[in-house]
C-alpha cells in the first residue's frame, strides 16, 4: 500500500512543479525545489486532494512538508475520511 | 440601489470585510454597494451613468466572491493576548474634535496633516517602540521613501498587492516634452491635465513598507544575524476604503526587523510580542493580538491567506475603536520564513538562506486608537503618557 501511495505522491509533486524525471527522484521537500514556496505549497495541497480524494485541514498544512509526511498524513486521512 | 447580483454561495461572516474591501477596485463606475446582511449572498449596487454595464460589473462581483472562496479552508484564529475592556470611557469619534482644535487637517482621501500636539503624541509612542528596539541592540537605519520597482518585483509585492501600489514618474529628459508639459499642465478640478507621453517609464514607486529596503541592503551577503529598526513613510492606495486616520494612503511606520536562522527570528518575534503586550498595557489600551493574513490581491487571496494562517506567519494587534464598534489593526508581527533570504540571496554562515521577521506599528493608527479609547482630555489619560507631554489637551 505505502509504496503505491509514495509513487502517486511523487508523481503528483513532479506534475505540480513540472519536474524532470531526474529531479523527481531527488529528495522532495518544501524549499528544496524552486516552485515549492508558499503558493506552490497550496497548489500542491489542492493537487494532492484531487489525487487522493481527501481534504487536508488547515492545521495539517505546516505538517506536510516532504514525501514522508505527505504519505503519512494522506494515509491517516484516507482511513478517517 | 438600482442593481443587484446573486452570488453562487454566501460570503462567510469572517470574510465579509475582506470581500467588501475588494469591491471598489472592480469598476471605476461603482458608486455604492452593499451585501445583504442576513443571507450574505446578494450584492446591491449603484453605477455612475455612462460607465461600465451592470452585467459586466455583476460578473466581476461574482468573480471576486468565487476567487475569495476558492481553496479557502477554515482556520481557527489564534489569540495570543487579550485585554479587551468592555467599559469604554470614551466613545466619540475623535476626528471632529481634532479638526476643531486645528490639530488635524485633511488634504484629500488618505492624506492628513498633524498639528503640534498630535505630533508630540505620535513621537512619544514612537519613542516607546524605539526603546524596545534598543533592548535588541537594533541600531537605527534610514531608508528612502522611493523604492525601486526592481526591489518590489523581487519581493513579489507587485503581483501580490497590485491594487495598493503608488507609482512615481517624472518628465522625460526631452526639451520638447518638458516645454509641452509646462504649457498644458493644470489642475482641472479633478486631475492634472498633461500629455502622458511626456512621462518617463516607471522606475520607482512610493514604498509600501519599510523592511524591503533592508533585505535589499543585505543582498548577496552572508551573515550570522542582524536586528535593526527604522521609521519611514509608507504608501498604500486603498480606493474608497480610505477613511480618516483609520486607513491612510500616506502613513508612518516604525519597524523592528530581524534577520537570522529560523529559530532566532521566531524567538525574537515571540519576545517582541511579550514586549508589545507590556507596552500596550502601559498605554492602557484595550487590545487583542490575533493571527491574521495580509490583504492579498484576489487571484492568490485564498491560497496565501490560508498559508499565512496555517503557518502562523502573521499576528496583528487589534485595538477596538469604540465610536465605530470595530477593531483597528495598529501593529503586526510578521514572519516571512526564508522568502526574503532566498529572494535577496542573504545566507547564513552555513550557506542556508536566512529567515526574516518584522514588527511594524502604524503610528497614526496608534494615535487614533489611543484617542478613540481615552478621549481628547489629557487629564483622563494614563499617567505614563500625561507625565511625558509638554502641552496639555
């Protein structure tokens, strides 16, 4: 389950920030990519919500700043929602 | 009113002010407007004849509402300090009294002159804030009132707050253009008559904030940390929202600015909030310090506002104005993460982009809040203030 989610999260990040396949294999976290700033973060959240059919509450936005945290919180939300 | 438009969904109560503040910018023809108070889903408006068609204005109103709500998610407001006093001893509008005392002179919307007693009061408040800066060993700096368009572009201000910009120009270095301007220039009662072709392209604007200058000052530098203070004139055009000293086009801001590693900057901001609470208590002001967001331009509003609130990037000092039954933001504590560190290539000794924070006080608003809460009789003011003024009111 987790590897599949990880793959979808990575693809969503690559799509949101128009990354090359090589850049998409790097460590992906807020601040590590030119486009992943405040506005980029909100764009990514919307893309993730569409991809996984979940809704991230505002208090979680500062918690989902890299691949691991996004996967972890998405799994939790899928279970809850 | 003659026209009305149905919104797709109701404006949430906490966004009504934000929504109404944006409407003056949608059309120069818009004269009056109002949102239905109960359902908050219909806007009534009047238009100047001969201007934009009602259908166009209606579609723009709906667009503003849609974009304001798009990507919005509920954020709980955090209250860091609260000293709300229910028993206001004074509840009159101080503007008429100040004008009759010849202490306040209105030049136009958002433009006011101050007399000697108001200046003394404003300087006193400023000295108290500057005294906090001294505790942080934050030396005074002075910056120009003009700010380069390049600097505001790099700060993303041009895209985030376009409606509030005040552009500056001058005549082209062209003898014919200068002579032509001298021949035709005159005030026709509404505007300066001139040939726009005689103006130079825009290189500078009037600065909307103080701190941008300092980030530019540090451009391409590697430092451990820095703390400074500066006072400066700031300019934010706010259309029909400009109202007395509450919302000025041309105002004075005292800022204390911190640059450093993330934890350093956040610690300084927390201490600044504590110092400010103690200062506001000495001024005996009724106030609350709450999480807030900037009035971003409409396209990015929901995303940026949500981000600011979720990441605790902005807190405002809100002081009640008893005569208006509403609060006025008189100061703010802003954390920009590493945005300016990246934008201006300011790095720490480890090479990472530095974080920044600024605390700002709008001094005219501080004066207004004080007079609105304490009145114009200095015998009723706190001793901390009256003991230090030379001219009694």
